[in-house]
C-alpha cells in the first residue's frame, strides 16, 4: 500500500459492488467498525452505486442510513433518507430507446430506474435476472420519469452500437463489467458529479476526498479525488488511473485502507 498523507481527508466516497461489498453481498465487520470510527471523528461518508435505492441490501443500508447515498450512477442522492436531488431524462427523448429495447431485444433483460425503484416490461418469457423488477406494460414504463436505463447482457455481446444512434444530446452510454451492463443516463451526470455536489455543500472540495472503486464508472471520481484508491480486484484500467491500491473487496480492502487513515490521523494528533 503506497504511503500517503491522509491528514487532509474529510470525505470518504465508497463504491458498493466489488468495493465495499464482499462477493456474498455483506460488509466485513472490520470495515463497518472503521467507517463508524471515521464518522465519529467528524468525517463524512458517501456511498455511491449504480444500483437504485430499492436494490441496496437492507442490512448494508441500515448500517449506514445516516450517511450520504448516491444511487443510479449519480442521478439521485439522499441523506438520512431525505432526497437531495433526482435527475431524470426527458420522457420524449428516452421513449424511442425503451421502445426499441422492448421490441427488438426482448431476449435481453432491460429495466428502467425511476424514483429509487426498478421497472421492467411484461413479456411472455422474461430473461433470467437477479434484478427484482416490478413488471408493467410498456405503456406504463413510457410514462415514468427515468433516471437510468439498464440492459443486462450476460453474454457480453449486446450490439450497443445499434442503440447509440438513438441517444440524444442529453444522454450518454455507460458500459461496465466488460460489457455486461449497458446503461443510458443523463449526459452530464455521474458518480463524480454527485460527490462533487455533496462535497461542495459541505464547504469542502475534491482534494478532501478519498474515493474507492473497482470499475470504469469509478474512474472519473478516482481521478478527481484527493486520493483515488483502486481495489486489488479492479480491472487494469481502473488500477492504472488510481493513486494507490488496497486489498480486494473479499480481503477487507476498504477497511484496511481506512484503518491506515485512522492510524495516521491518531498519530498526527499526538
């Protein structure tokens, strides 16, 4: 682990899948304890994820419900259950994409995220998915205020170039997990923009942030933060952009790094 000066750190921004969460969806006790100690010392915790609010594991959310949460890759955020912002795409602009996914790509699972919940169209044979989506007719989906559209391509072979032509100037394509998740979201919105907003509201800037992540949707945030930390299980591009690395999500990676921050801070205050 690279030696860094952590005394300026006031905000911890932590991705969920592949970072905070272990493979079984839990958080290591050492990590929970370390993060609770950070909060007790006056540091701010921001948990950020591509998931909508309804897909956060209940024990994880309950452990950190008093902290900041950024959902759906930066389109929504809350603190202590109170909404900070909710950014959606223009209904007329996103409707052609949703319709095409429904009519031409029904063999792929796709969903929309709206108001912290996840919705998918009713079709005769629903593709397998771990997403616990609420099923509705296409007409109902088209009436929703959409934060994000997600296609799940287990084969990593979705022809995303065919839907790129349908994107409008206020939308962008985000592909993660080496092509498994194809996401369409507001163009200027990201995890990074959300963390910048929250940090600014606290009277701080990104130099006060240490950010943890493992996938390409974390890169912008890792680069913009005072210290960007890649997990050992992160892909090569993420690791190349980070300032330093920690151990994997299954080896207390966040907890180990946060413990080092705490130890340095205690030593600095002696």
